[in-house]
């Protein structure tokens, strides 16, 4: 999750404080449509698995907790 937090921070330099597991990343505009494909590529790289864009919902990316559950292997 550290790599994901770093990616979000790199695109939101004015962001202060921590990014919590349940913070709404979409509503807070921490991930926007312009960065979405880059974010999917990052998740593919971290997980080691391709992501089928046809099977996605915006809610899959809403919080760090949902991202962890949907895309990252159990630790």
C-alpha cells in the first residue's frame, strides 16, 4: 500500500496528512480520470496480474481498503 500512497501523493503535491484506508479517493479527487489508466498500470505492476477494464467499477477504486481487497494478493 505504501507504493500506492506514494503514487497518489506524487499526483497531489498539496495533499497533507495521511491517506486512510476508508478515505474516498474519488470524491476527494485524489485519483481522477486523467490519471486512471496510469493507476491501473501501477496496480497491475504491484499485483503481477492483468486487470480487465471491462470488469471494473469506479467503486473498486473508491478507497484503499477496496483497492487492497480487489486487486492485491492477501498478505
